[in-house]
């Protein structure tokens, strides 16, 4: 018997395990360089199940994966704002930003047949109203009375107030997000003014999502908040250990997407120091790097920043500055990206956005709540913009170009920030809010947010089927 095999068997026996005779044939087929690590993984997983017999099936997958199955693991970074952000200043900067937003979203709407009937708002206010007049612009104001909703729409030529009387159309008007793009069919009112007959938003089209050619899994997580007293280090460490385990799903994981708030940060909110274990941002990043270092090297890790991470907080955010995360930037399987970013994994297009603007969407839209963040994410897909609302809680930088427009339709739209796992499917796009690895904080308790932490969302990229794995002590 080879010395390596004998050593592996001795290790298992010393831990109270027995080895079935059929398993010996498999042991001799496993690469000797990996044998010791594989035995340790098997022992660790079976010990959790109180099962102390290692049989052929426990080891067979390692031979099959190594000899028979090729798992696709292609990636392409389609968009990363890190090197594109060039903030302008003041009113001129925001004028450029909103002009670019209007132009990009108008281009998306030009595929609609109604776009052929578009008229500049200045023509309408000058009295040039045709039989079928459509206008387009950004929603600047909305006033809701009992019998009428008044919308103020702005385009590069001017602004106009339109009235909505139809009850069904009022529901649409009242659900619009401020500063979003829309198109309206208007007619002259009998008593003056302009009456709206139809409202159109950019929205995403029905589509069939791309698929991986092989059964490959991507794990979607966010909001670790390393450095916080409420960070679930034990559960997160168990998750990282699972990635190296003989679990048949874990063995096919090739991608890990971390959607912001790697650390809890410093000075993010008043009296935050009372909730911190690590008071220095670089200490927090170093601890995060130490934990993430244990992720298997064959798994590609994509990381974007959130509002708690070091660096610029206004959207769009460049990647976490290299000076804060040298231990992450210089790794072959780690990719530090900005917020938002778009990546393609085995042909599957994934939009990653931390989700800061979800606070504003939930806070200003009737019927939405933190309990169902996927519904708020759906609202952003309909606007084709990740942060349309200006002047609320979400800081937006006056960029020369609006990088928050959703130009390409994603197959998967991944966000975090809300700390609640939630899933949805909308017109062929899988929506995932991936929860957190931080237990309920005093602030969350005060505003009624009940997080669902310690859960990994796992997507089969060949079928787009989703399931979750709970790493909390109370998991079933």
C-alpha cells in the first residue's frame, strides 16, 4: 500500500472512523497530492452527521470529477465602472448626468412603435398638439389628489404637467419612481390642461435566459460586515469549509459572487463604535481577507463594494481601493469590481448591484417593504435604472455618464443591502437578494427589519434552478 494511502487511512482511524473494503480501491485512484485533504473533508462532513463509516460512494465522486467530468468555468467582465468614474462638479455635472440618463433610456424606448409619434415637450406647450401625441421625459414631480394624479415630466426642451383621471392608470402613475424615465400619450382636456391616456416605462422584455453548457454552480452572498459584533464568523467559516467539502453540489461550485459590505466600516452611522469589534478599517479588511483566503483556489470570487466598505460611497462606486485590500487584489482567483458591475459566467449574464437605492424605492412606493426586497428590485428593472431617485438617502455622483442605466437585460440580477433573502423571476430574469452574514442589529430592530442571515443562495447555471443552504445553528 502506498505511503500516502496508509497515512490517510491512519488519519481516519484515529478519528474513530472505519473504512469499508470497497473504498480502498477508490483511495488508490485518487491523486496522492489531494488524498490527505480529501480524507479530512470526508471525515469532517460525516462527523457532523454522526456517521463513522467511509464507503465507496463517499470517495467515488472525487475520481469521477477528476477523470470523467469537465466543468465549464468561463468568465467575462462586461462592465466595471472602476476606471470610468470621472465626476463632474455642481449643477453642470448633474445636468450632464440627467441628460445622459434621458438619452440612454430614450434609445431603449425607441424600439416601441409609439416612439415614432414622440413630440418634444416644448412643441406641446407651444400649442402644437397632434391627434396622437406622445411625450417622454423624467418624472420630476407627482401630486396625488383623490380624483386625479398630477405628473410633471421634463425633457431637454422643457417641462409639462399632465393629469391622470383613469383609475387603473392612476395605479400605474402612483407606482412610478421619482426621476425615472417614462413615455405618455396625452390629449387636450375639455377644461384645459393635458390628460394622460397611456403611460409606458422602459421595462425589460420577455426573454429566455442564457444557460451554462455544463452543470456549474454559482453561489451568491452579500453583507458580511466583518468587524461588527454581529458578524456571524462561525457560520461564515462553516460556509467556506463547505465549499471545500465532498458535498456533490460544493464540488461543482466554480463562482462566488459577493455583493458588497464586506466589512462594517468605521463612522458609517452615529455611535457605530459601540457595535464594532475591530475599530480600524484596515484591521477589518485584513480579517475579511484572512477568512476569504480559505476559499478553494478553483473558485473564482467576484467582489463589489457596498455603502459600508472603504472608498467612495456615492454611486457608482469604484472597486474597494487597493490600499485597503492588498491581500484581495493580488490573488489570481479574486476579481475586485465596482458597484454596479456586469459579468458573464459560462454565458450567463449577471448584474451585480449592492442595492443602496432599495431604501428609497421601499420608502417611496406604496405596497413595498423590506420583507420582500425582490419586489423593489423588480421595480428597478421596470425603470431600467438602478438608482433613479435623486435627493433621498442614496448619494449619487454627478458623473458625465449615467452608469446606473440597465442597458443590457441580465439573466440574473443580484443585490444585497436589505439583509433578507428573497427570490423572484421576472420576464426571464432571475432576481436574487442574497441576505447577510450579520445578525439583527439594534437599528434593524428599531425599524422592524428581520434579517435572514447565514444563508447561501446557490444557482445551477445550466438550469437556472435555485436553492439555499442555511449555515445557522437552527437550520434544518
